C-alpha cells in the first residue's frame, strides 16, 4: 500500500470516525430540547462538512482529484448522515428531519470546498474556500451569538424571569405540550399560557443555567386563571447536584387575575438551579393559566451586603 494512500486512509477514517462518534454520543439529560438542542442541531453543519472533505481526500487518493471524487464524497456523506439519523435512537439520541437538513447543508459547504480544488485560478479558489468555511461555521456561531445576547437580557432582568416585550425574552423557556414555540406564543398573545384538561397536564420549563438562588425563597406568579373554581399551580426546582434533588411546592389560585407566591422548602438550599418548572397537573376543572410575569422574591432573612 502506497504511503500517501495510507496516510489519506488513516486521516479520513479518523475524521469521519470522530464526526460519527460526536453525533451518536449520548447526551446529558435535558439537552434534548431548548437552546442546547438547537445548538447541537447546527453543529451537524461543520461535522458533516468535515466528513465530506475527509471522504473526498480518500477518493482523491484512489482515483485522483476530479468530479468523480467530489461527487462520490458528497454521495457517501449524504448516505452517512441519513444512516446516522436512522440509528441515533439506538444511542439515546433523537432522529430528526431538521438534523438531516443541517447535515445536508454541511455537506453542501464541504462539497464547495472540495470543488474549489479543481479551479485553475488561485484567487477564485481562495474566495470559494473562504465562502465554504463561512458556510460551515456560520450556523453554530450565529446561534452562539444569539445565546449570549439572550443571557445578557436574562441577567439584566433577573430576578424577573419573564420578559414578554423583548424578542429574546422567552429564549430559555420551553413549553409542554409544545403546541407552538414560546416566541410564537408570545408574539400572538403577549403572555405564556398553560392549558390543562382532565387527561392532559401543561407546564413551562425555564433553563436556569445553574444559577445560585439561595437569596430567594419563593416565586411570585402574576397571572389570570380561567376555570370554574380554584386550581393548584405546581412548582418544581431541579438542582444541579450529584443526587439530582428536586424541590416541589404549590399554591392555589382562584379564577381571575391574582399575584400568588409559592415558597419552596427550606430543607435544601436552591444552589445551582438547573431548571424551574411551573405546571398545572391534569385533572378537573379544565383550566387556562395566563402568565403575565414570574419573578423571584428575596428571602426576608437574607444577609445584608
């Protein structure tokens, strides 16, 4: 076996293997939804683009650089990304058509890079490859920039946890059941709505980003309840501890607009809060809770600075 071919085979196998391993690696709990899931979706672009470029290097070593090697690499990478999506559920990942489309976008960028190698003009080749690199990196970098802007908005408004006036106010919120995205619901109604029936619960989940909430001991809900009589509003705090403790509490709300406060138990301090969940459990009566604002209330005995 010729040394250049052996080097190409090893490098191509290594890059493709790393890309496949990253796409099949089981994820931590809670990464299957929200902004982390979207970040992972967009990471399909550079991963599959690199796989496409690595495969072209392999085909080039066997038959030389030509249109056939570029086409073979694109086809092989497309089949690979489809296969990955099919087998992802076996590795506790979620198969998704959107992931496939992001992967195909990365293959398109990788093919652009591969095709640039056949151009005669050095200037044009450089321009095309710069465009390919931008296409590979733009989706995850653009999403990372949006996450940073949303973090800035959330930190600036804290301890208010909702912002229904800004475009990024609902960035870290997800709804279950997910009838519509939070941003679509806000733009349509200007509030969060939880609707429960006898068979179906409803909940809103906030990615609290492992913040320290020990200076606060309750959550205030400004909301309007549509129901025939009082309904209990549930609260759950998931803490980022090794044991994975959860603090559960609740308070009753009567129909109409009210401000209620839900105290969480003092047995475990809310240090490194991973997730806040506000929910209406399934049951009677049917109810719709319109949430206008959520904010944390400082504990009365907190130390003075």
